[in-house]
């Protein structure tokens, strides 16, 4: 029997098998590729005995650890500098009314969506039996899809769990052939007899290999995967790292490796373009070993598959290795078809004829037409469902990518979809969602001081250096009336998340040397968000200056019209006063404002309500003439005071 075949039977890598054989009493040599069938049968028997023994030991250790944990269990939580009340309740895993009651006991009267500081939150948590520590850096508030599934699976019966197809993402440098590889895999599947013929691009697709399904996220490294990383979505189960055999490891390759490591994804290195004369797979393996990714054939654990997306050579080997990795991570792929439906959004867009549509993949439960669903800040009832080949279906199985419609608002890439079976529960959640959304909007819009004007922007640039340079240049724009606030600045193309943030806080989407995807443009149009991008920094500065100018209020100028000396007063009633006097300079008009001068000081301001000459109403009185006046003021005018009369004029900035 072939060593690789035996390893697959035992669900381990060939290297791990060779390392364990001497421990079981079998010495076949490190370079052996075959093992006699009789000996192979004994290996399988011994291997099972070893695994049973390990399981028993593990069970005993678990029982002991569980007993220790029960004795030493301490409810310890980390709280950020500020936290909303309902988020605190979620962190403590307690009913909201219990947390609210504790706040009231401590004299704090606040709404469920309002923020409280660490000190108050810590007092509440400690009173409710928790040990509290300060968390300097605020964690992401979203719960990841895999965390939710893990919680659900804990409560499921083992007999209800099945292994779902793995979801694979392809990462690597932009020119190393990621798209070509995916196209080759898809074409091979269509050629093998996929129903529906030509495949439509919906962001993901599924293929069959050895009577097993594998789901691939299309356009690897695109916005959807980026958004998922930002939100901690961890959508993929496995990864393919593509490196061109005629090139080398590039900075983008290293970034891809960081992503894989961060998400803890099992992966295969696809050494592509081996059909080229200048291809050198051994050089790539050497470079991998230099960053501690030792290839299997060199004694390490990194699976490397030389292949050609152009000719198809090595594709079968790549898919077989993906299935092997899926077998090794079987526990992570367990799901319940009959359980609560959880899915994630791969990509979304606005369809003019249908409305918001999204490509989703279900990771637990089945997704059906007619299901009531909650997706982030959006919700709705699934109206239509299509496969990647355009075929209309009524139900999506585990890990199957489908395009669905029926949402009230545009869902975002990376957001979690939950199907809610109970109609009353769905209505309650929608009501809560709308309430939170409204309160957050009010809070964000009301976050500025009275009279303060701000131009808020979300800034995106093609590199970190450019981002800092643009932010610094924009920061130098000075205006006493309107303040420029960069609420978020990041490297890369703008995402749907950025657009939603802009809409919530009334900000503009600004890009430097980056383009806007069609999805982002459509979402900006739908939500009424302004967007602007330029490759020239001076154009960007000019645009921002114009936007600041547009926010400036009119300039107010006081134009002096004349002065009036009070010669006599005739009583005051409810802020109004009748006085007599003479116009010293200029002229005074009915309805103009006044400043009351007494001994070289302004003591109050007032307004002329009426003018009379010889008991007849007049509109204006010129210099040298005497008249009677009815005017209003907070302070009582006295004989000898001087009224400075002026007109307020407004000029556009």
C-alpha cells in the first residue's frame, strides 16, 4: 500500500504517519513510499488502539480539569473605557432589566443605548458578582460567525451533526494567478457536467471532487474578504496561498500569510505557473523555508503543490490535498442541518430591478425562500434564491453559495445572517434594531457642540505613506467657523462599511489614488453619501476647501446708521419703554437694533419698535430732529444715555 493512501485512511499527513510508526513498532525508513499490505493492516489496528488510549486519557484529564475549574471558577470580565448599557448586559450575559435596575440602585438613570464610563460599569458588574479589569483597547462588539456556531453546536446532539463542505479562500500576490486558478477549477467542474451550463459570477461557487463538495470564494482577496477580516468574520475554513514559480515571495504574499496565520486557517501553497520555462518551484520552497514555512518534502508541515492554472497540471492534486485538510479539521466543519440557520454575506449589491441582493453561504441550518432574516442592521424575508449558475432554487444546503433578495436595506459584506423562525420574535428584534439604529443616529448627529460646524470625512488612500501625507495636508486647512474632522482613515479601497458610517454621521467619503467599486458607488447613491476621489493632492485640498466654504454661514456685519440722545423717559412696561430724544448723527429707522451707551460703556442692547414725530408714526428720523420712541430692552434707559442705532447685514462667505 502507498504511504500517502494509508495516511489518508488514518486522516493524517504522510509526515505525521512516518513520525509515529516507530513508536508503534514499525520501522520502514523515512524515504519509504510503500508498505506491505499485511503490515498496513497491523498499522491500522495499532493506530486505532493508540487513538482509543489517547481518547481515554483525554477524557480523564478533562474530568479532572472540569472539577478544578468548578472549584476555582471566577467570573472575570474586561470592560472598555466606555460602554453602552445594552452592550454591558450582553457582556455580563444578564437580562437588560437586571443591569438597568442595578444602575438605578446606584443613582444612575440612563437609556439602554447610552454610554456609561468604566467606573460606573465596573461598580455595576462587581455588584452583580463579576471581577472586573480595565480593557485599554476596546474590542470589536460584533460576535463572529464561528463563535456563534460554536455556541450552537455545544448544545446540539451528536447524532444531528453532519460534516459540511469546506469553504476555501484563495490569497496571494495580485499577479500570481489567483483568478486564473479559480477559473481553471470552475471550468474543469463545468466540463465534468455541472448542471446549468455557463456559470454566472455571484462571488462564490461550488465544485465536486471525489463525490464531495468544496466551496470557493470567488475574486479572492476582494472587498468581501477584507470586510470579513475587519469584522472578524473568519468566513473561510481553508486557504490556498498562490505563489508564481517564475517570481518570488512578494510583500502582498507576506500580507496574505499574515491573514492566514491570524485567522488560523489550514492552507496549501499552490506554486503556480510551472509551465513557464523560467519556473523554479525549488526556489519558492527555499523562500518559504526562510520564513519558517517548511515544505513537507523538506521535513516540515507546509503542503506545497506545484501546478499550472494554464494547462491544468496539478489541479487534481491540489483539490485532493484540500479534502485531506478538510478531513483533518473535521470538528470545525460540523453543523446541524435542522438547527438554527446562520450564514454570512460574501458580497452585496443594488440590483435596479430587484433591490438589495446578497451572496450568502449557510454554515449551520438550511436557508429557505420565505425565511425571515436579520443581517446586521438590515432585515427582511427571502424573496428569491439562485445558484451560481442562475438556477432558481427554494432551499440552500450547508456551505452552498446562493444569491438572495428581499432586504429592507443593503446588507454588508461579512455580516452575519440569522433566520428567525418565530414571527413574534422576529418582529421584536426588528423593532429593537430600528430603535437602536434611530438612537445611534441621534447620538452621532447630536455629538457636536451647539453652534459648532464640522465637515466630517472618511479618508481612504492607496498606501500608508500617502494616507499620512494627505491627512497632514488636510489638517493644515484652517477655518475659524468650520472644523474638519477625519473620523476614519485607512489604506485600501473604500468599503460598504465606510459608506454606512458616512451616512450615520453625515460624513463624506474621500479617496486619494483609489477607485470606488460599483457596489460602493451604488450604496453612496442609495444612502445619499457624497464621494470624491483624486490622484492629485492639490485637487483634493481644493475640493475640501470648497466643501468647508459651503458649510460656512453668512458673514454678519453691523452697519452703523446713527446716534440718538435720550432727553426724557416716560415709563416702562414689560420690557418696553417710551422715551423722547434727538437724533445726533445719521438717521434712525423703525425696526433697527440699538446699543445703550452710558458713561462710555455698553450696558444693554435693544430694538426700536415705533417712531413718532408730533404724535404721528414715521419710518425714519434724520439728524437734528427730535422724536418719540418705543423700544424694548432688558435694561431701563435713562436720561442722558446714548443709543447707537445699527443695521445687521448678512453676506455669503
